[in-house]
C-alpha cells in the first residue's frame, strides 16, 4: 500500500525528492517529523450506525432525557444531519426536541404531529458499546504508530516519523510525483499522505467507523488540519507550509484559543491566525501570560512538543454554554446533567475524587468557581450532583451564560472510600476552598445530609447512562489546553463527543 514502507535519512534529500516550497530551514518544531491527529467523526452516532445501518443518512441524536417523564438531559453527539436542524452536542434535550422532534412522535394521520421529514432518531448513550468500538480503533492506531497519545475515547495523536516520511511519492514508472489527493496545501503526493490514508482505511475496515485525519510536522498543526475537512477528511500540511495554511483561518481555529480568548484577541484587532503570527509576542504575553507567546509560536507553525503518552488526569470536568438566563430550574437542570456525566466518566476511568466544584460564567465573561473538599476519596454520583447544586445556589439570582461541574484531587488507587457516616468538611487546607475558587467558605455537612442510614456502609453505586458534551474550561479567559499550557490537552471537538478536560 502506498506510503506503508518505513524510510531512513533526511526526507528532503532522499530519492523521493525535495517537497516544493520546503526551504532548507522549514517551520520550527521538527520539520521532518510526521504527526497524525486522528479524530473520529460523530463517534457515538457512527457507532450506532455501525450496528443499525438503517440509521445511515438519518438525523441521529445520542443523549438522554428525551423519554416521556424525563426532564433532565443533554445531547452527547449529533450527526451532521441533525446539526442541519440546529442540534449540537451539549444542547439541552428540551431544546433539541423543539428543533428536531422525535421520529417516534411523528404521525402522518395527526395534523398536529411533526412532519416525519423533519424528525430525528433519538438514542440512549451506550458507553460500553462505544468503548468496545474505540478499543478496535485504538488497536489499529497502536499497530500503526510506535508513539501514541490517546486524548479521549475518539481522539489521538500519532508520531509516525519512523514509519513514513515527507518524501514525494514516485509516480508511475518512476516518473514525476502524482499530485496530492488530500485536502490542504500539499502539491504532490507524499509518503506521509499515503500512510495517513492507510491508517484511515484500516480504521474504517477494521472498526467500521469513519475518521478524519490531519497530517503535519507538529501537533498543533495536525489538530487544526483534522478539523479542516470534516467529515471523513484527510488534510495534509507539509513542512514549509504550516504558517501559510494557518494564516487565513480565524483565531478560534488555533489550538489553544477558546471563546473568551477569541473575543479578547478581536478587541485587539486580531481576527486571524495570520494576525496572531504577526503580533508582538511580548504584547500578547502582557495580555495572556505565557499562553500569548505560545499562540504566536503556533500561529507561525512553531511547535516542538513531542507526542508522548498521556498521564493520568488531575481532574475531570464538563461545561455547557447557555443562552443568558436567570431561570433557576434551567440552571439546576444543566448542572444536574453535567454532574451525572462527570461522575459517570470518573467511574469509567476507575478513579475516586476528593473535591467537587462548579463554574458559573456570568455575562459578559465573569468566571466564578466554587469547590468543596471531602474528607477522603469517594465514588458517588448522587453526592456530586448534590454538592454541585448546593454550590450553585450561590448563583440562584444571577444571570449566567455558562455552567460547569468538576471533580478533582483524583485518586486512581483501590483504597477504601469515605463513608457518608463520616462525611464532614475536612479541616485545614484540604477542607477550605483554594483562593482561586471563591472566598466564601463551604458549608459544613453531616451524615444527615446524605442518603446513608448511618450504618457506615459504602457510598451508593450509580448506573445511569447520561452523557453531555463539554467545552474546555476557560478559566479567567484562557482555554484549558492541558496541564501546563504546552500540552495539546483534551477538548470538545467539532465532532461533539464529551472529552476529558482539566480545569486550571
């Protein structure tokens, strides 16, 4: 298969020839490296279509809260057909149903029933099945790369430098290289393009689901490339072309720019990645700290980070944007859904948590965080929801535009959990909110606040299947892009699966 053979030597001077436009000194950050970013397309919906082919071409919404009598829920994934009706990941189910009624509610004989052509198929989250399919995908990725960084259930980086190269692929009978068949600035077909297509085809053949792949000489450019031609896209950005590829894109396309940062840049007249590249790094550093310098480097195609396996997360979080609202019930419904999803994902990762927190963003972009520490590590989704709602009560009278829930101080050991019978606020540093998490002290709690009958039994199990998508924490105006600002970090991709995220 094209591009499947490994190579050695400098890819710009091998028999494959030098890539057009590749200067002696290409984009900084490892110009001869070949990095793939693999992002599954509408992964949960694709999994459902895998076992139910009749769903292909149909608007598919995966989430919960849509059954009669249910009141809380959000969209985990919406297919592209559903997005045409305005249904996106993290949309509250009530809004999704207004925009795209259930197919089950369509009745041609009822003039008041929705038009079947304007309805969608609503399905519950089946995480066990999605993880099974994800395992098949990652088995392919592990076989195709010596270095793999798994970001979430549907997203990964691969360093395939030892498997392929930026050499131009030879044409028929050793003639001129064929033109590139991928999207992006590449003019001729390269071995890297062929290898990326090989990875894409293996995923679809062996796991049965589509993926979009970005190929570039560094991680941030590969991430942008994978988003540039969805769904089922392949975008190749050869060395020497990264800055030009990024330049016309809006600043939001840059890895590390969230909505708050995008707005702050726009207020400074910076609208595109090219504007960021041309900006004074020190001026942006004054506004955004070290993140400002990093944004300039990435906009210029400079990114020397290595693809490394991801360590254990420090926290798990979810957040959801809202229309500006003071509706107390709407706020509580949103936090309940986010709390359920965070707790479920903590259980999936096999971790306990010692701190439960919320984030409330008040218009225009006033970020407020509150947290409560527990006396020991626990696994109790009901407690996450209860504490999150109690913390939310501080904002009952406030207008909010975004809400989030986080569990932190994670414990991946198999140690004993705290029991409700002994659940009280811890003393000292572990029992008070950190300075950046609000100034109001947490309310003390006792066993009477919980569901335990006082016999010291373990915290209750949770078997719900709720899922909501999350946007990355943007604490105080900077997108959470990883543990230290140089990590590519988890994110909510354009494809809408909820991805693990740290809250700075």
